[in-house]
């Protein structure tokens, strides 16, 4: 039986989906925006990081700068594109469509500046490790470890710090949060910073795993969305669990059913699960107010 | 009505004109023809997205799947020598069926999940196209076989593509316009504007959304047929997610739910890459940039923004001013008041059915997290009686109403019956069928429906559900007219709610309940926000309902009005019933006084002193 190796490598790829999913959920909770360009933001930043690396910057430094830059682009997106939309009716879909447009813009920008050829991106560490009979690139393992640390850090931030609690309160009830003096604008900026930063972390390692292309984020982003469906759009632990579950499910489907129907199987399973739990496993259905 | 016909004729004329100029007169070369054909089938595709967005608020990323379905089905049916005239309806029906099924499945989720699930549909369809090589040619694609035409008695060739695209376009645009402007479209707009209020009228959002999804899937499949004939070769690339994003760009730029918007949007996404030929990234950049800019500065799209700009100076401003002044005919003499009251009373009595069954609530408790909003509340509304429910803010009145409406689920409840029906076991959109109707504190009308359209939906959909066979001989049009006249709403009949003062909106909400005709009406703060004459009018309506034998549950802060009209009054405080009885008894109850005024007065002592 080779089910263990399949699961192990599923968890390893799932960590990237989980990071993206977590970013999507943090942003959605703060501003009701499904950020379709979150992956493309990360891709753009990794292209810039590649420039820095080519200039001789150490990879570790490039990673730290990338996370900051990704976060800043995220905050700028919220400030310049999302906040001006205001509070119209049906704003959820309008904001979603704006981010689709932004994704188009970023991909075109990357294509124009760097071209469409795949460019290699160096891993943080080279070599490989054997776990449970499966050989995994050491870099992928490191990526999983860093991703887990990042998630724990996010969990600690939201669970244990005053600012994190304020952000949770603001997500629950923006109006009440404003009443007790929380600055919703600043909280929104911070959420977008955090969300896009996490996405950049995911893309940084994904780029090393394959190579840099303008559409690098497409495939993982769809998986991340699948994870978000599974966990519910409003639950951070749900998104993480969903991301990992999709990684494993994807690998199982590819190994045991058919490599050609991976998307179909993954989404089929999700739709089936959503039938049982329309809000995802941990999310809450948003109730309308009278 | 007249304007609708004129618009439809204009749409057809545009298509005929393009056909004559581009197709017949040979004014443009083959390149121009191809461009026109491409714009035409893209316009149909854009219409499918914009119809869905306009009718339901859902943006679909997955409609390329239905375009692909149309194209590949058309190719395979043509292989069997089936003529185009049969292919089109067959393919449209198949796409509609698939769309309805998917829509019904996705309709269980919030519309946001619905939109995201369309993404999954697109991805899945790409994999299926890639694998069903026998029917699709797989990743290599397949050439389009010759398509026979029954009308032309020959096979269609690439020169006929323009004709087919334009003819399909004309048909699809006119049919869509008829559906969207008709009674089905009114229902969709009602649900889109206010989901809860539409549910209280008995509309079933997930079914209606599935129908809208089916329509837009059928439109998309027609675009697929036209596109397949024009391009002559089918390959999966044409139906990938990028293509779906392009359709979204076109819809956003052109503006939703608009004929010219769809055409302009299609021209934009077809034309931009032509202008920047060979510069793929520049054209993609331009598309993305224009889309974001339009969303930021012209949120409704270019065409609606232009129309608004054109009309604004001429019509909109005076119209709005006029509406502000369009108060009810103010009767100045007391006699007129009497007559108005009698007329409204008679109208309410005519439209509302007598109640036969009682509403019984027994030991109802609701908690939100740790907070108990209602605990062990019991009350009854006997048939034909009016029960007043009063209590300070936060006493749980609205929560109780929301449990009755089905928007909030009780944590525990011994009994929640309306007649024979166990209300708690019935979905919220089916409660009207048991005779339960309600009004809203803030009117909650439908922003995308005029007052007349709203009454029409209420009188057709709502009334059939509330009354069934007992709906009587009046047509929805007649009922609407009676209400418009009876409540003096004629002047504002063609206006949208947000153009009207709040008082008129509340009267229109009452009009809606008259049009529906439930046997039990729950009124959520009907008197709040009304001026003196509107209060009188409402009082007359309530008296009319009472006279007709309707059961009424009235929740309000206007204690005086409630005492005047109610047979029995129930007082809630901190989620518990603290008193119930006739208005007189309640007025003297010391607990009630304490709940309302704190421990100020000691009425019992004073009463004793006076006595």
C-alpha cells in the first residue's frame, strides 16, 4: 500500500493551499471581499524577489522583503480599489469583479515585463528527505514547516493579542466595532496586509517547486478556493483544514481514480459535502437582518 | 407596454440593419464581416452573463461551460444531419436543463457561493472536454462539420455565419427582453432587491434563481452555436477561464441588463485585442484597466451611465422633486376623512379573507449564544381577533415575529401552530401558504420594482399561495388597480421606492399585504414613522381587516393606537410575557407600568387614595 506517501505529499502541497485559503478568509472576514487577485499579487512579488536574488540578495532576505511587499500591495489594493467602492448594494460581487480585473492587470504586467517563459526560481534549501517511504524535496518540507509556523502565528495573533481580538470583533459586527472606537479602516488595511502576505509566502515556495510563470497562482488558487468552500468562508481554522484536506484529496484522486479528472473529482466531493453543510464545515451562514 | 414593443422592434431593426450593411451591401470586406460576426456572438454571450447578474445579482465565471456545451452539441447534432432549425431549440433546452439542475443545487448556498461554484463548473467542463475525445476531439479540437439548414435547403457555409449570428442574436435579445420585463422578471428582481421580503410574499429564491440560471445557460448555448459556425473549428482553449473573465469584463464595461451594453461590451473585448494586434499583454492590460476604472467610476457600466447622464437633466431632477411633493390627496374636512376611512375599510374587507384558524404559540424560547432573547413565551391569536404585542426596546418583540416568519429558529418550542399546520416544520417561504403574512418596520419594498410592479407580483404570486382556489375572480391587474386607487397610490404607481417619502413606502407595504391577502397578518411597528393623515389611513385599513375577520398581530410602540384597536394585549419584557389581558386591564397593570416607566409611580396606592 502506498497510501501513506500519497497522504504525506498531499499534506505538503496542501500547506500552500491552506496559506492561500487563510489569506482569502482573513480578507473576506474584514471587508466582505473575495480577493481573486491574491495569488497574482504573490506571483508579482516573487518575480520582484527573483530580481533581487539575481542581484545577489540572500534568499532569506528576499523572503522577508517579499512578505512585507506582498502585504503592502494588499493594503494598497484595499485602499485604492476596494474602499472607494463604498457600501453599495450587491457590493460583494462588485468587489469580487474588481479583484478579477486586478488579477488580469497584474498578469498582463508580468507578461509585459518578464515575458511568458517559465523562469527558474531557487529553493531556500536543496536536497531531499525521505519520510514514511516517500522522498520529498527538503525545500517543500521547509515550506510546510514555515507555513505551519505562520498559521500558528496567525492563530496566536487573533486569539491572544488585543489587536487580533479587535479584528475579530470588527469582522463579527463592523457597526458595533466602530461604536466602541475601533478604527475599521485601519483594521481592513491590516487584514489585507496579512492576507496578501500569507499568499506571498505560499507563492514563494510554489515558485521554487515548479518555476515562475505569470499564471503560477492559477492552479493553487482554485485549490485554495476549494478549501475555503470546504471550511466555510468565515472560518480561519476551517480554511486551513480545508486547504490541507484539498491537498490530500487532490493527491488521492490523482493517484487512485484518474489524473485527468482531478478538478472534477475535487469539486464533485466539495459539492457533495456542501449539500450536507451549505455553509462549509465551520463557517456560519450569514443571516440577513430585517 | 408601448415602450416595450417599440424597444423590441428597435432591437430587431438594428440586427437587420447590420445584416444589410455588413452582410449584403458588401460595404466591408471579409475581415469586417468576421469582426461583425464575432461581436454578434460575443454579444449573445455577454447577454447571458448580464441577464443573470441583472436578474439575480450572481456573476458567473462558468458560463463558458454552457457556451462550450452549445458549440459541441451543435457540432455533434450536425454530424447526424439534423438541421440548424432543430439544433437551436434542442441545444437551448438541453443547456437550460443542465443550468436548472446546477442552479437548483447551487441555490441552496448563498449567492456568493453560487458564483464561486460556477468557477468549479468551468474547470470541470474543461476536463470533460479534454477527455470526451470521441465527441470533442479532446485537446486537439475538432473541425465543425457542415450544418444543414432546413429553411435554406442546403448546408450552411462560413459565409452564412454572420446571418446566423445576427438572426440568433435578434431572437435571443427579444425573448430575453420579454422574459425580464414580464412577470417572471419581476419575481427575479423582487428576490434580488429584498430576499426576505420576497420570501414573505411566498417567492422561493432558490427555485427562481435556478430558473434565471437556466435562462442564461440557454442564452449562452446559443452564443456557442453562433460562435461554432463563425469560427469553424472547436478547441477547448476558446472555452477556458480566461474566456470567462473576458465575458465578465465585457459585461462590466457595457453595463448589466442592457441591450446596448451587451453589444458595446462585446465590441470592446473583441475590438481591443484587434487594435493591439500582436501585443497580447498590452491589450490584456487595457482590458483590465478599463474594467477596474469603469467599476470605480461608472459602477453601473458605460451604457447605463450614459443613459442616466442623458436623462438626468431632462427628466430625473423634476421627477424626483415632484415625487417629494406627491403626498396623498389631503382631505381637509372631517367628512372626507370619514369617507376615506369607510372606503379603505371596505377595500380591506373586500380583499382580505376571514381567518378560520388560530395562531398558537406555546412555551417558545430563543437564545442567541448565551443570551436568552425569548423564554417560555406563550400567546394566542384566535381567528378574527386583534392581538397587540407591546414591550420596551429589546423585549424580544421582533425576535418573536422573526420566529413566526421563519427567519429565526427557536431553541425550544412546545407548539407553534397556525390552524392545523405546524409552522415550525414549514420552510419560511411556505408560511404564506398556511395563511401567515407580515409587514416590515422599515417597509422593505423592492428597490428594482415600481410600486405597481410590486403590487402585481404580490397579487399574482402571493395571492395564489395565500388563498389558493379562494383567490376569487379578480385578476392581479384589477387588484393592483383597486389598491392603487383605494390607498391613493395612483400618482406614485410608476415610481421606485427610493424615490418616495417613508410614509408612502409604509402605506405601499400595507398595500402589498392587501394584495396578498393572508388570513393572519403580523404587523411590525406599522405606526412608526407615519404622519397624522397616514396614521388615520392605517387605522382605517386595520379596521377594515378586522371587519373582514382577519387575525391581526400588531407589534408597536404606539401604545395608544394598539390599545384602541386590539382586543387583547400581551406585554413582553426581557423576553418574557409579563402581562396579558384586555387593553383596560393592561393599562392598570402595575408590572407594565414598571416595565415602561421604571419604578416611578405607585398607581395602586394612588388609586387607593383617590378611591
